[in-house]
C-alpha cells in the first residue's frame, strides 16, 4: 500500500535508529522498533531498515528481540545477503542458558524462508532435538519439517528421520505430536509417517496426556493403522471409547471417524459408535459458535446418509432459531426433510410452514422446496399446506409452489387430480414459474377445465414475452393441449405457430415452431406418438423409505472440509475431496502398505485390467501360498452370495477368467469359496466368505479377502470390481 | 490441522495482523477473500468455508473483526474453528475485549501470542493461563530475570503450575444453569433444554486434590440411596483435570484444579420442565392507525424463589411511533433502534402474574417492506435455585501441607436462548 510520503517516514526512522543517543535510551529505541513493525503490519515497505534492525537484535529485552525477529522473518527472502548477517546473533542465542531464548531463536531462524539457509540451521536443530528443555525440543522438531520444506526436492536425511521416530517416546506430549507432524511433512512423498504396531499402541496409551488439538490429530494419524486381529481391534476400540464423548467436538468427531474405519468389518460396532456420538453431535449442532454449529449439522447430514432414523426423535433440535444465519437454516431444513417419519411429520410440516412466510424470499422458497420434497412421501398433508400458501398471493411464494407442483406431479402421479384442481385457481402465475405452469397445463390439460383460456392469455401476450424458454414451453404445451382438446385449441395454436414462424427473431423458438408445424402436418396420430410421453417418472413409485447408503461411502471424507463444502455449488469441490483423501475409491479399504498408491476411480481400472486363467493350480500349491501370503485387501460386498446353483456361479466366474478351486457345498453356514486368477504377471488368490462366525452381525453379506503374488494394487482393484460385477449380475438374475 | 496462515481483518477486509506460518501460500491470497464474501452475501449464500482455487478460507467473525485461517489441505474443519475461537478466547483474556481497537493498541502482544499458540501451522500452547505466565504485556528485561518457560510446559499436570502460594485458601464454586426455550406462536413448547455448568474460582496453595460430590442419580443407584432426591445428568463433559477413569469407575469427580477461574464441568438436561417465565401476548395491528400490545407474564416457579432483572423484549413494527405504556409492575420503555418494547422488572417473585399494555401509533402511509416476525425474548436470573435440582453435597480439599480451606457454593439459574414466537 503506497503511503503518501512513506519514503520520508522510512528515512526518518533510519535516522532515529542509527542515532547513538536513541540507541542509548532503551525505551525510546524500542518505541522506534515498535513503530517499524507497525508500519510493516500496515503494508508499508520498510525493508530498507534491515541493517539497523539487525543491529537492534543484539539486545537483552526479549520482547524487542521478538519484534526484530518478526521483522527479519518477513524480509529475509527479499534481502538474503543481509539476513545472513543476522544469523550469527541467532546462532549465539541458540546457545543461551535461558531455554526461552534458545527456543525463540531457533524457531525464528527456521522461519527464514530463503535458499541456502539449511547449512546454517541444521546444526542448531540437531542440537535442539537433544535439548533438555522440552520447549526447545518442540521448536526443533518442527524445525526439521521447516528445513525440509525449504528444500523439498533434496534427499531425506535418514538420521533426522530416525531421531524423530525416537522422539515419539519423548515425555513431553507436544513434542510427541510435533514429531508426528514433522515426519508427516518430511515423508510426504513416501506416504507420510508410518504407524506400526508399537507406535500405534504407544500413541493410544499417551492419548490421555495430550491436549485436544493433539488428540484430534493423533486420531487422524491412527487411521493408517490396521490392527492385526479382532482382539487387538476391540482393545483399541475400548481404549478410545471415552473419547467418543469428548468435550471437544473435533475430538469426538475424529474418534468417530476412526471407529468407523477400524470397525468397517463390524457393522454392529459402527452402529453403536454412531449411536454413542449422536449426543455430542447434537450438542455441537446447538453450540454457541455458529461455525461449529454448521460443521455439526454437516456431519449430521453425513451420518444420516446411512442411518436416517438416528435423529428422527430429535427433530426439534433442527428447528431454526430467529437469529441464525441462513446457511445454518438451509442445512437444518435439509436435515428436517431427511428425518421426517410418521410420528414427527405433522410437527415438522407445521414448523416448515412457518418458514414459508419468512421475509427472506430465498429462505421462504427453500422451505417450500423442503415441503415439496416431503410431499413425495406424505403427499396429502403437504398438498394442503402448499395450496394454503397460494392464498397468501405473494409472488415469490406462488412461484415456488407452482414449481413444486410440477415436480410433485412428475414424481407422484396419484397427486395429479388434487394439483390440477388447485392449479385451476391460480391463473395468473408470477414470473419464474410460467414454465412450470405451462408444463402442467399442457401435460394435464384434460383435467384442468380452464387450461385453454389460460393458455390463450399467454398466446395473446406473446409479443411482450421476453424469455425464449417460456415461448418454447408454450409451443410444446399448446401442441399437447391440441391433442387432447382440439376444438378449443386449434385456432390459437394456429396463431401461435404463425407468430413464431413469421415474426419471432429468436432462432431456437422459430425452429421449435417449425418442428411442431411439420409434425402436425404428418397427422394427429403421428404427433401424438411423438409428443406424449409418460405422465410421470417411470422409474419412481411412491417413495416409502430412503435408500440407506453403506457407511463406507462417506466415512473417508468424514471430519474433513468435504462435508462442509460438499453442498456448495463451487466448481472446486472436487479439489477438496481429492486434496488429501483417497476418497474416490473410498469403499475400498486398503492396508497401510498401500496408502501411498494414488488411487483412481474403480471405473477406469476396469477397462485396463485383463484377467487370464493360465495353467491350473493344484490344491496343495494354493493352500501353501494362501498360508504364506498376507491379506492385501478385505472388502464387504454389501450383498449376499448369489442364490443360483453353484455350477452356475462357477461357470459365470470362468467366463470372466476366474477359476474356482473349491467351495462349501449347498447352504452350509459359514459358506466359503476359494478362487484364483492371473493378471499381467501376478497371481491373485481370493476367498469368498459368508456368515463369518467371528462377526455375527453381518452374516448376510459376502466378504472377499484377496492375496496376491507379486503385489500389484492396480490388478487387485480390477479383479475386485470384475468379481463384484459378476456376483451382482448373478444376484439380479436369481431374484 | 496445518493452517498455512492466520489473518485478522477489519470489517472492510483490511489486514490488521497476518502471520504466515507455513510459507506455502501467497500472502496476497487474502485479497480474494473479501470480494468473494461480498458476492456470497449478495447471493444469500454465505458459508463459513470460502474456496478460491485450491485455497480454503475458514473464517469466523468476532465483534468488528474477521479471523481467517487459510489452508491448502483438506483439514478437519471443526478443529480449525475451535482453534480460531480459542484464539479469540486467549485475546479476550489478555485485552478484556477483542475488537479492532484492542488489536491495534496491542499488536506487539498479539504477534507474541500468535508466535506461541501456533508453529508451522500446528497448535502449540493455547492455554491462556499458561501463556499469561510467560507472555506479559510489559517487556521483560533479562537482568530482572527473563521469563523462563513455566514448569507447566513440562509438568505432568499441564494445567497447574507448581509453587502457587496464597495466604487465605478458598474455593468458590458457581453452579449455573441456563434455560433454552423455544415456544411456537400457538403456545406449544418446541424446544426446552437446560445447559448447566460448574465454574470454579480456585485460590489454593500448592497442588491440592479436590473431590466433588453431587446428587448424581447414577452414583446414588450404585450406593443404594435411590430414595434421596437426585438428578440424571446427560452429556457430562469435564475439564481435562478431572480423572475420567475414576468417574467411569465409581462416579467420583476428583481433580487437581487449575489456578484461578475455570469451568470444571458442563452437562445437559433434556427433561421437559415447565417454562420458568411464561408469556402470553396479543399484538393487534390496525393498519394505518395503531398497534396495541398486551403482554401477560407469569412466573411458574416456587414462590420462595425470585427472578431478578427480568427483561422482556417485545417486537413492534419499525415504523411505529408515539408510545404509551401501562404496567402492573416494573417499567416499560421503547427502544427504537431495536424496534421493540423493553419491559424491565427488577424482582419477579414466583407464582405471580403481571401485565403490560402498550399502544403505538402507525403512519398512515404504509411501507411495502414485509416485516420479519420477530420473537419475544426474555432475560432473567434466579439466584439460589437450579431447575434440575442439582446439589453440591460436599467439596473436599486435600492438600499435602494440610491447610484448611473454605469452599463456597452458589447456585443460579438464568435465561439462555429464551424465545417465544409471535403471530
């Protein structure tokens, strides 16, 4: 920000700072330094004072030191040669007897973002890692990460990495967490810090000592760890149990995410965890800070994707308060729509109805849209409300209601009669909803007695109509109307076509008119065949219940930015979900060895992978390999095994080049099958299991465990998706 | 969480304070923040996450300031918001009130604090009590003894320093319950909940061990005293000093308290209770001439308690004028800037009913703007009373040096978000 006379100011400051009288008077000297920082904060370029400021760093006043360091960090990258002069002072401070000074100097030295810094800071950092004061160790550990970020492309220093891993056992909890953070940064290209069994157990035991920030982060790191046995898994879960109810929303949510991930093979445990966290989540939805409330609501929405019933009884928690910002109100309404059930529908609708008359038109329209969505299940009650709203004669309300009517008729044909009766009454529709009204008139003209007359009004006012979309809709609707009520419509349709063909300037409208004209020339029956389609969405019947998604669909983006911006209409949403998390193939649960593999969506792998049978495998070889190898991937299919005869299954698998080695005959439980196949140089072995006695809750679903030699994640993904496809097809066929 | 940078902006979006923690974002990115916000606000599409390219802005607003965290990573949003609010809390502790003025006046301390609470984008020491020990508003001279990192930084008990000494040892405990209420225009209770918390002010020497006994229903069931009056607490949350394992085992609340003021625990009660102060209102609007308001307030608690400083805020049309009031008790006044009548009652005993009538003139020319239906809000506090009936049965103070200490307990019930919708 170019200040008027800023150069003067800098000169004056320079004079003052180099004045020996000022330097002698400590208070005055410090005041001038404060002034420099103040200008710097205001965006003024005071880099010309660098030399004088470096001199000021040799002081005993710690606050002054901090100010000077802040100054140097800001301008170091602009004046690297001068910054080198300051390094000596800083290095001297790194050996100060006071840990406070040591830490301060080290932290700031690491903050100098300029090339060639590494050689100066490496030695103090290594010394800092072994400092006896934890304050210095904390700084030094993060210093390692800073040093790495200065030269991101250099080789990783193995000794520092080892030292950091060793410091995970530090008595100071912040040092421990900083180590994790630093290792994560340094080893970013290799997939981040490795959490093996001893580290995981160590971290779990330290959880109680950590502050809430650290807890939340450690929980995120633990996502990488996969317990080796069910016993270990349940030990971990019971250790973490109390954190589900943590006072800090972010810890509770992070714990929930870990639970969902660890227990992905145990749906009963997942459901329990969700039930347990529902109270803290609800509390977050009522938090004092609106941002946290918003975050809470977004996460409730996620949970409801799998467990729509979980919050049904708490619907009153999602009623909007008067002073809440609109982004919260919108979310709450979305949730209310989702949690409606037979018990609460009356009260929810009554509440939503009161929002329809809100002063904010956006909010009112959103509330009407919400009622419209509920109407797809509870059409009668909602129709009454929507019809009642028309009586208010508010343009923005009427327009939203008519649009809802159109959707409703399309999705629930049984409400057609009632809607038509209502539409009869509202002939002069406001802007924005003309298209919807015309569609209704055209589609159901036979049931709306006044339809041709309303239509005529539009045709007569065509010259003043601006929107070409409305004109096109009018053309289509008039043709439809002509088919069911020719006598009343013929004349005006002629006028409409004449106008649109002869006088209309918009090419699209003219072309549509010509199309209609030529179509009518072919005869009425021909036109009827072309114009009239199904009157309602053929794929939908009355919605009785919402689809419940598997938890794995959303668990991987849980507790990230994803849920918060997911509903934003930003083109960048893809960036967020892809930024850190392997979300696209989220349902695949990968073992830690493979987390560094960049995942692509399962769709495109399907085409590239090809399986082959190759020479048959003997039972003995298979058994030996099966015992030697480790499970690389285990996945719950989400559906039971096909009910077809087993020969059919075998034949179907053979068709896609998967060989069946053995299976349990008939309907025995647990049911198992061993299969194998080859693909681009690797051998894939797999076990299909249904009715695992270790996990009684999921006996309905098929679990696939895959082993491979040599490892090729790409091939596994292809194999699993092919296998899934086959089994699903068989399932559909047999039912 | 890795926040790349944290900014404090004024309402116009001008940067007051900026701290670039990671150096992986361009500081000028912040210039994109305000324009996006303005546009979003116009579209009524504001959201606490603002995205520009690959940069995410997570922001909160506090008085006349924006606190913005920039991140490039897909971080845990709740954590970032919590951190920003923590920052507000720390600043407030230091400067009494956090606003543009106090930031400008204390920017040196602000920088010092921002240096300590976060490093390389990761939260470090955020406990304001500990920070207060080594970052003071006055500059330190090394000769006088520069501040050492407090022992708490390495202590096993991270929330209390060793070697605290007082001449008189006391503990003050406040049991505060706030009532949230939402009543529909038809008079049915839509939401009623009680949020309770126990606040401590500790003036104790050394490392004392405290044990708190409540009339907790679960505890009474364990010990077989089911007949005594007890309360069922939900969503109990404790300060980190409370030993959770002991609480889970035998419901004992034992802890080494932080020095000074702190919140020991919070809880929630979902049991529906009768609204403490019930309001019936009739607002009749005669277009072009006048508005007549009749409000009846009834206290629905026992007559031995008294609500103090009751303030009932009734909305009136913004174009109303020439008010006239009549009350059976207390004073009513018109607050034009809030477009409301404020009816203040100094003391409101239980089981009583009071009335207020107000009359306003309306201009003969009516404005087209639709008025929002604002709710009636009520503020009050009732001392020596808790809705839940929670009681502190004992507070034992066990100190190694064996000094005598006095515990003081106070109960208070107050209004939280207490709203009654109007027609």
